[in-house]
C-alpha cells in the first residue's frame, strides 16, 4: 500500500524503532486485507503492555496506514522521545483537564483528513488479572459517530511476554511472537445521525468492545469473560501497579 507523506520525525521514528522490533519479536499479522487502503478510520486496540504502541504502529505502518495515536499527554514531555512523538503528529490527551476535549477535536480533524486514528478505549493498560480488556470509554464511539468513519478492532496478544505489564523488566530471550488480528468494521449504522446521548454512546462502545474482545479471543484460543472488568466498580485504582489489589478484588468477587 502507498503511504501518504509523514514527515521527518515520523520517518525517524520508523528508522530507529523498526529494527529493534524485528530483532526482539516475530510477527503474526492476521486479516490485513480488512485494512482500508485510504480514507479516515478509527482503529481501537487493547492495551496489555508498554510495548503495545510499537506493535500496533508496526502493524499499521507495514500495511500502509501510518497511525495517529491518542496518547496521554505526559509522554509528550519525555526527553527526546517526547520531541519525536510531537513531531510525528500524535494526539495528546489531557486527562481530567479543561482542555481534554481538544483530543476529540484533533482526532475528528485527523479522520476527516483521511488518516488512521488509533484509540485505546480502556484508557490505560488493563487492570484485569488475566489481561482481558476492561470496560471501554466512549472516545472511539464519539469520533466514529461524529465523522461516520469505519471503526476497526485491532486485537493483540504477545507483547506482554516481551514487556510484562507493570513490571520493570524486558524479556528478550526466547524471541517471542506478537500476534495482531484486525477485525471487520463494527456496525454502527443504526446509531449514526442520532443525538450522542449516554445511551447511544454506551451502545456503540459496547459493540466496539465486543468486536475487540472477539479478535483477542481468536488469538488466545479461549472464550472471553462473560463481562468485562469495570475497575471503578471493583475498587481497583487506575494508576500504579494493580497486582497488589487483585487479592482483595478476587475475594470481593467470590463473595458476591
């Protein structure tokens, strides 16, 4: 597939990051034919490792769609890497601030300009002990319903074996396979053109998350949980290492 011009910083990131990705992992790319060659799209991905953004970007870049990723604003402040991220045109999300809506505005503009915008609907690395996705936020649904663009679920499995979540270590041996499966567009046709009420946004988000979970279940070869974890309802903090809270969470779940 042909790629649109992405600029110096984007190409620098590819030159610097792609060789290490090839060195530390094998690729299992599935259903690449489902990725539109052109036109604005939203790609929703699960989040189970700090390596996920590189795996996702590798998949989309290899298939001709340089991603524009919604990422927490703090990564834009990192030395050197933050400059590259900003220069590559990624979209900062200022969580719980007065400017939080700017990310949605910028994402909508990018989709309307024909770009591939990536959203992590969970908002953070999953807190689920078995690494299934958590309940999704409504950002991807808002972008899709505002622009009418396709939403494609991108499931990943394997990055957590290279960079385990919430643990400061990297496993380079043995060389692991990272699996990525792209699903067909999520059908939101009956919700298009309606007021974006909480009910409509929740319905769209539930469909998006169900489609994403289906791709992950295919990769894992096992059935998903009956319900996705809601960390707020379960009392699991959204920051810090969640593993210290799992024993308490499991005890509450067993007594329900």
